[in-house]
């Protein structure tokens, strides 16, 4: 079993940097390509709790085209979570999870808080 889980998008520079940092630190990491295997609603709720935030806007990528197309600027919590499950590109990356804590790896050094 891995010590850490990384919600990873290999096309994202920050995500690749987070993975490289974990590898440099010798951390046994489960890499989840969340665009290929998106989290369900319960998974998103669990990550929000581990991040210590209630509002999903904390991990929504507001610059994504689908965010504008779906009119999510004024969406409530439930609508945001539903959109994130249906369109995982909306989930900020990378997210690094260890035990009952998680961080968004922006900046990459934030990952060190978990190690």
C-alpha cells in the first residue's frame, strides 16, 4: 500500500513537478490519473475534508472552458460537485493525499507539508 496518493494529470507541469518531488523524496506513491479514473462524489467530499475546506470552489479550475459553458460562477455547492464528477478537468491539480490530510500542490513545495 502506498504512503501517498497523487491525483495526477501528466499534461500538467505542476502535476509532473509534484510527482518528481515525491519520487526524489523516495515516497511510495499511488498515481491516480483522475481524468481517466475520476473520483465520485464521495471521493471529492473526502478530499475536501482532508484539505480542511468545505467549499468545492477551493479546488475548482475556474479558467476551464467547461466552467464558463456550464455557468458555474454562481452555482451552489451541489451543482459544483456534480459538475466536477461529470467533468474532472474542473478539479485543481495536483492533489496529494496522505492519511487524513491533503494538499493542492500549488506551489509544488506545498507537497512537503505532508511528508
